């Protein structure tokens, strides 16, 4: 299983003091020895990665690049010029801490945007909720890839196997009994697996990501139809203690089927 390293949280650290430390390009170049892909989300509010990060990584880094962005024509126009290997279209809200759900596949101009990107020889992935209807719609829209949103799976796993519910970070709606959490986790994992199989059967390539970490990834790895995981925050958090190289190697070891 391939690893896409989401480098956004390196940029979060940089932007906290607005100095070029840590250097996002240096992190990308080091990571390219271990991760098959560098993923970065160029958000409309530019809260972490910037245009020059994308430009530098494409110019100097040997790993393929997956640009996440919303249906923002200014960003898409810039991306069409730079031509990363893949663009993953994601939903975006200014007030959110992180992407909260899958893309609305009924967005105006979505199909036209996909066609335009593909004319520029850019692979297109859609970040979707794990439901069969969205998988089918992604195929009809002309996507090459789908990335299944694993956020709800990750939240259920965290609620079940950690003490997060006893902290201020506990999520509303997940203050459930152990039996309810176990059932919910099993159902969500089954949905992810079913949608991965459906995607492959339709001729799509399937990735997954959001909230994946060193504790929960073992439940996703056995799904043979998923060829790639995009993981960021947990790797950067681990790197604070053990260094980026070791954090990447530890995650790569967990991705071996």
C-alpha cells in the first residue's frame, strides 16, 4: 500500500511564527525517500501551504504531488499551469479546523472542472464519503480516483480505544456505550470496504484518508482495493518526538499488507 504524506502540518508549524522554519520544501524532499507521494492542501484562506510551496515541491522534489483544493477557479487555474500529477477536489469551509466530510458531487461546474483538468493531463480524484451513490456518481463525472473519507471511522476508533471522551476533545454524538461504538466502527469499516470494492469494479482507483494514525490504520490496510493512504497530522505529531524520518518509516511498516 502506497503512502501519501500530507505535508500541511509542517506548514502549520511554519505559519505559527511566520518564518521559514520548518522548511516545507526540506520536509518534502526528506519525505520523498519514504513516501510515494506528497499531498498538500492549498486552502482558500492559505492558512498553511502557499502557492510557492506547491511550485517548489513540483520543481525540486522527486515524489509525485497530489494537490488538494476546493472548486476555486483561481487555484484551479494556477494548478493547470503547474500541472501536479493529481488534483483531489475537496469540500472546504473557512471556519472548519479540517475537512469535515466528502465533496458534494452535485456542485455546479464540477464535471466541467474535471474535464478541464484532464485536458491538461492532470489525474482527478474526488474526496467522497464512503457511500455507494457517491462512488457511482464519481465514475459518471469522469474521475480517475476516489479518496474515501475515513474521518468518521477514525473518530469511532478514537472514542473506543482511547480516553478522548474524557477530555475536552471528545466529540459530540460519540458519548456512546462500548457496544454501540463497536457496532458503529464495524459498520463504518464495512462501508469503506464495500465502497472500495465498488470503486475498483467501476474502474476507479481508490485511496483513503482523514484521521488515520498509528493506532487505527491496521484496520484499513487489509482492504486490498485501497491502493494508497493519505496521512499527515499523525505523522507530523509523531515526528515531534522521534524525528520525521523515523515517523515515516514507522508508518510505512504499518502499511505493509
